[in-house]
């Protein structure tokens, strides 16, 4: 058996040179100082492959047009086995890849590994960082829920501020008349047709250059004998890949990714928030007002990218030990502090999310009447809905109002209430109906503010019919 | 553990190499399985699928004349992935003397052509390859391998309800 395998190996090698190439790849010489700090590039590549794999799986059951996109994602989440897991892997994988790409970059920056002759490797790396962010930006729209729609509305309007090219850019993004079907098609095309081949090409170039110049040595390496990539460094890479994947898998299972209601361009009360890794940009924008807005939106981020690109040409000193690169350490610390402060400020200023229906779960209960919900044993009913329906039942609201076709006709039917009234109007109306609708026969309904909250949230979750 | 091999520096090197290689393979195998198994379930496990209204209304049974098949068109809902599709279905409905009602699927069991009722011959005739079926769906002549398929039916009041199409299994005698 072993002999047969060896014979087959020889046969293959003779015809393709494949085995020699793999061996050449695995037995590459690396400096003695190589170790755990250099695993991040491999990890980023692995995570990219996970994104490609889960992305293709999602595409197998996803219809890339508004409306259908939402329905098909809901189908993946509520009706397909492991669909929720695969979406979780893709969603959290996107966050993880950004963390890893940034850490990879920080490591290279701190060690000064971008110095001559590795400037090109670094610059391609910066482009890959931008590509990674572009995946996040375009992928954000694809669920076509309210969060996707309103988040992308803000993004395209920021793009429109670009001096000189703003109008062309919005035209290119298909968002000249707001986010719509054209925008969606463009974002999808960029996400699955442009970015993946671009990534493959750039990663190939990046790895080729790493191989050409070799892994960057640290001071003192020139005196020590070289090591080989396989097996010890490959083992270290694999251990870290395994741990990162275990974390990703755990997050995909344990940290639920919600799906909001389908995109509603008439929902003026919606407060959009970008993905966590863009929050600092979002917050920075608030520091600039009026004509200066373009500085926060375009100029500063543009300068930051330019500075990153040119880092190898700005820092031209000799390679020194990482522990002595005080300026680099200072810059990284400054960036960390700035990023954290902006992100924390953004999180703090985020208004508390109102209770909303999570459509990533089955929502068969939506067509039930409040009486049925209050006594139902379906486990997927959100707590606020169950409590709201119980209060509705206890206060005998159904004597005058109808929900899902059941109840009295003295008052207006309550389906679609969210479209007709604001939340605060409804809450105030419970307290003093006469004040808001003079002449109404509805009496005041005093209740605890939590009950009022739950009841209003429940009523606001009722679909228009 | 009775014959511990003597550790030469060289054999120590190979066992360490062996350990690393094995660890790499095992960890990668676990990762591949954690991705592969959900992927297979996702692709091959049937969708949990809500069941649409299984029964479609297809007319009033008192309106059908005995022993004269009529082609009826009915509206039904079909689930297609994430879509619920309202579509038309057709069936040949026969009310027999004992007022039992049967709804035949509209396709010949040979190659799926649309057949029709020949009022003169009093049989169903498929123009593609001349299959002939009797009024109770049995094959009279021609290449058809089995009787006409039947829809599940039930009568509510006087309303005829049509359900799923069931393939006829009865082999040709």
C-alpha cells in the first residue's frame, strides 16, 4: 500500500511537479525568530476561506433581489437545517476577519516588517484591508431588513459627500435616487463578483512577495541558522487557526444574529447604526458640522489610508528590535485609544433598542389573537409579545378593538398601528385619551410604565393587514 | 510499554516531526468536519417547510353529470422554496353512478402528454402515442404502463376539494 502510494506520488510528480512544489512551499526557510507572533497572516487566509465557503452555501438558497432576499434569508434561518449556524459563521466570521486583518497589520507595523524590500507586500496588505472593509460595507445591505436599508442609506450619503466625485460615486453605487433595487444589485455584484476574485489575486500577490523576500527577520537572526516552515511553524499556525475557529463556531451558535423587519423606506423613526467596526467613523462624523462634515467623512479617513500606504516610505530607519520601536508602539497605542474612545462614545449615544420582533425565528404566532398568544405554548414568542398580549387580555381591550380580525368594532382595529401613530403618542394616549383624541369614548388605562412599554411594543409588532 | 526504543537524536527528531504532523492533521480534520457536517445537513436535510392549504376547491359535486368526465381548473397554493405560489391546476373529474367522485391527474402515465375524454368512444384518449384509458382510469390499450394518477379528493357539503396527486401504483394486468 505504502509502495503504491509512493509510486503514485512519483507518477504525479513526474507529470505535474505538484509534490515538489508543495514540499518547496512547506520546507521554506524562515528566520530563527519566527514564532507565534507570525500566525496572523495564515489565520486571515483561513478565515477568508471560511467566508468563501459559508458565503457560497448561503448563495445556494439566497435570491439577490430586494424582498426576495429577505424572504430567502428568512427561509435559510427558519426552515433549513444548520441555516442559522451557517449565517452565524458568515456574520461573525466577517467581524473576526476584520479583527485578525487589523491585528496582522499591527504586528507587521510594530515589528517594522514593512521595511525595504517589503514595501510592496505592505501596500498590497493595505489594499486587502480596504477590500475586507468593502465586504463588510456591501454585505451589510444583503439581508434587506430595516437595519440593512437604513445603514446603507447613511453609507451612500457619506459617499455622496466626496469632493468632486460624490455625484459620480452615488451614480455608480446606484443610489442617486436613494437606496433601491439598483443599489442592491450593485452591492451584491461587488460583494460576490468583484471582491472575491480581487481578494484571490491580491492574496496571491501578497503571498508571492512574502515568499520572494522571505519572512522578515528580526535583528540577530543573521547569526542564527534558519528554520523550516514545516512542521513547527505550521503547527503553531494550525493551533491558532483551530482556536480561532472554535471561538467562531461557539459564537455562531451562542450569539444570535437577529433579523429585523423587512426594509421599510417609510419608517422615519428608525435610527440606523453601522456595524461595530465602523462605529468610530460614524462617531467621528459627529465632531464635524456643516461645511466641515466632509473633513470627518472623507478627508481624515482618506489621509489615514494614505499614511498607512506610505508608512514604509515615512519610516526609513534600520530595523531594530520590536521592544525598541517606541514611535511605532506610541502610534499603535494612540490609535487604540482613539478608536476605543470614539467607539465607546458611539455605543453610549446609541438609544436603547425598542423591543422588536426578531424574524430570524419562526413567527407563526403573528397571526394569533392576543387571547391565543397569552395561552399559547409556542416557545418562539418573544417575552414582550407574550406580556403585551396578557395585559391586552387583562384590560379587555378586545371589547372595543380588533387584532388580527378578532375583537370589537367600537374602536379602530389595531393592526398596522405603528404606521399610523408614534410610540409616544400611543403611550400618552393610554394615560389621557381625551387630551390626544378629544371626544373619544376610550377611558384612561393607568398601568405600570413597564406594562405600558410591553403593550405598546406588542401593538407595534402587529402587521398591517 | 515493555520495549522502550533507545532514543537516538535522529529518532527523537522523527517522533517530534510525527507528533507535529499528526497534530496538524487532527486539528484540520476537526475544523473540516465542523464545516462539512453542517454544510451537508444544510444541503441535504429537507426544509422544515410550512404546509400550505392542502385542499383546493374544485366546484360543486351536484353540478357534475354522471359518467361524463369534465376537465376542471382549480386554484391551489404551492410552496416553492421561500415563495408561496398561487397556481392553476387541472383535473379530469368523473362522477360515477354510485355518485362517487374521482379526479384524475391531467397527464398521460406514458410520457406526460395531456389526454382528453372522447365522448363518442366513451374513453380517455392520449393523442401522443394512442394510449386509451377507460372511464375508471384503467389502461385499455396503448403504451401507458399504469392507470391514470388520481388526486386525493373529499367532499365537504356539496363542495369538491382536491388534494395531493397520488401516483397510481397498480401495474398493468
